[in-house]
C-alpha cells in the first residue's frame, strides 16, 4: 500500500491579541498534525509559537511532513492590536452599552487616542491614568466590581501597549 495522503494540520483560526508593549507582544499558539499512517507528526511554523510578533497582522505559515514525504501546508493570521486599537475597541464596548451608560469614559479614552496619534505618549498616558481613576470612582455605583476590574485590566493593558511607565 502506497501512502500518498498528507498529514492533516490542526491550526488555530486567525486571532487577535493585545500588544504588551509599543512594538508588539509575545504570542503563543498550538499547532498539530496527524497522519493516517504515522499518527502524530511534527509541525513547523514560522514565526514559531512563543515568538515576538510586531504590532499589526502577521501570517503564520506551517508545514508538516509524514514518513512517506507527503507534506501539508497551512496558515493563519495573528493580529497584534496597538494601544490605539485597544482604546478604539474599549470605546466601542462602552458605546455599545457593555458597561452601562459611561459616556464620560469615551471622551477620556478619545483624548488618549488623539494624543497617541499625535505622538504625545505622555499625554496619552495621563489620559489613560485618568480613565483608570474614573473607573475606580464608578465601582459600586454605576459599575459592578467585575466590570470595574475588567476596565482597570484594560486600562493597564493599554498603558503597557502605549509605553507608559
């Protein structure tokens, strides 16, 4: 019997991660392959899981070969969201009512976004700190503790992505 079937790749769907610094994030993912004859076979992906991915979209290309020389190729995209993208997503969640009526939050976050766009990291960091203070003040009033914790975690992530000290 001749083995002419390539391995079956099991790759993640394309996904997004938040940047953990102004330049990107370390990204991990899981990729595997199985072959009808050889069972589990190695997968090689570039960039590898655990690599640093720059902000923006990166295509990960993967390949696997079985003992008979049959190979399979596949890819997926990892998008690392910049501080500005994270701010835009948080504003969208606030506007959508995910956290109730928190209109004041959007103007503070928009100020941070505008500052980043103009290259003024210090002003952006100040606005993100002000946002965090606004959230703290609303916990137990118009925000639940869980909502507050989620928004504070988002503020910390945006500050890291913006390069705030």
